[in-house]
C-alpha cells in the first residue's frame, strides 16, 4: 500500500528525455503493451528515421537511476494538412501499467506540448481509439477538448499483378 505523497516522490525520480536508438527494445515493449507489437530491430529502424527528422519528436520516461527500463513514451509530429496547414499531433502516448495513475501521462503530454510550442505551435491534436475508454477520460483532464468522432478505414494495397 502506498502512503499519501509517495506517488509524487516516485514520479519526481522519473526523467523525461529525448529517445535514443538504444531505447528501441524498451519502446518496442511499450508499444506491444498497447497491442502494437514490434520487435526491437523494427523499432530501431523506425526510431532512426524519426530521430533524424526535425518534424518528429519522441520523448521517453525512465528512472533517474538510468537502469534502462522505460516507464512511458510520447511521440509527436508536425503534419502539413490540406485542410489546416501545418498542425502538430501527438501520435503515441504509452505509460507502462506499473506507472499509471501517478501523473506520468500528464508529464509526457506536457513534454510533447513543450516541443510543439518551442517549434511555433499554438495547439495540438490527438486521436484516441474507441477501444481505450481510459484515455477518453484522461485527455480532457489534461486540457484537450473533444473536437469530433470519426471512423478510420484501411484498404490493403496489392500489386496490380496480384489479380
């Protein structure tokens, strides 16, 4: 059982920093927790591209003791959208179940918002899967306002020669 005030002390020992390539295995583990499975090699390739792009940010949360275990991550990107122009989006937010309800999600969102603000942004949007009701309460508590609901469709693209 946690005593009152312990959660805050524990979260202050968490450091939020830019992701590095050597975080690939832990970021892959976090993605797998939310049913987006990827192996460390695949994540390393993704991170190499994202970290080299000025239009993308990946922040991770780990313990200040530097043991390599990550407790969460957030990814954000700038998009050029035909209907809005340049706009920033938080594209991923994952907090390890062992670190939930301790304020880490808020800190990760704040880190992404700081990056967006530092790059000239005045707002940010985020999408939340209908299958994640806990996030539907979380985002409004961090200052987001529900703007719309939508359906997302996927179409597999096959080669014209696959007929």
